[in-house]
C-alpha cells in the first residue's frame, strides 16, 4: 500500500512552547472524482503529504471514487448524496444501505434551502434522516455536512440521531452565532476553505470557530482561484491564512488542525 512516499509531508517546526512539531495538512472536503484528471490530483496530494476526505455527490459515483483512492492511505473515500441532487437521485439510495453502513466516511450529505421548493426541502430531509439512521449503527464514522440556509434543520436532524462515535464536520458553515454555539456544544468540527476567507463574514466565522474545532478543506474543484479549480495542494496556503488569523506560525496552525483531524481519523 502506498503511504507517504515523499518526505515533504513530514516537516519539522517549533510550537509556541518550543516543542518540536511534526505536522502535515488536511483537506476534509474535496470532490476528487470531479477533476479532469483525478489521478494527477491524488498523486500531487500524496507527494505533499496531504490527507484528503474524498467526498462524493451521489452513491453512483462512490465505487469509482473508492477505486481512485484504493492504495492511498491518505485518501479517505466518502459516500454521499448532495442535498441539491436528492430529488433527482433519491432512487440511488436504494441498495446502498450497506455502503453507508460500512463506509467510515460519509459525505457530502445535508440540506440546502437556498433555492429549494417546499417539496425539495421535504425530500432532502427524508434522505438526510434515512442516511443518518444508517450511520447510527454503533461504528465510528465521520460525516461531512452541507447546511446552506438550513443550519437549524441540519442540527435538528443530527441532535436525536447521532451517537457519540459519529464525528460531525460542518462544511462551509454560515450559521448564526447561536447556531455555532449549539453545534460546538454537539462536538461538531467546522471545515473552512479559502473562498470563505475572501469574505468578511467568512473571516469572522473563521475567527469565531473555536481553534479546537476548526479543520481545513478546499471544496475543490468547486472553489476556484484565478478561474482555476483549487486542489488539496492548496491547503498549506489556506493553513497559512488561518495561522495569520490565529496569530501563530504555519507550523503551529498545521499541527493544531492536524490534531483536530486526528479526532476524526477513524479506522477504515
Ligand atoms: Zn462540496
């Protein structure tokens, strides 16, 4: 099995307390299967020692993504159904229960009310509740959740259903301060991307998220820079920005974020 071939992923630094650090970077939400050349993206992520949760938007592409990730210990394939695709692809959930039950990583799932009709919202909630019931089977899991304009309902769906061995990552979180506190109280993590940091509200959110609950993501290839999709190798740049917000070195920020990710790093 190919693990970390390059030594670049192991970098030494020094923490604010003078401890020697060993750190690397994490992309907890990337759509690897949607790049023009996914294999190239994977190879680059491996060479840079970046751990990636390879989320998917529909169960029908999970097998392909799992195949792409096979043999790479730093790539974690996740089975998902994007809320914006629920109405069209709900039928894909049929026959997929065992994949959801067995996969250690699940996403992208959630709710998106930004442009949804009442019946689409209903469909999304039915799908989310069904998937969450499959994820509550006593095994360790990590869920990457979308909650655009629907944070209250996502948290409501999670509250009664999610056991302690399921780690929640709220991706591109845009909730209120009250919703942030509620989610933190539930032990949720929050994955921040560089597009968020380009807006004032996104930077404020990144500053408000407790440092022990923050993770990094690209949401590539959807997030672009200069009209080009970003990819996992852009995480060090993002980590540097977060380090600036925290007022620490990039080594320190990477070390802390990786420590947060280790709490989500379940055995597959
Ligand atoms: Zn996404």
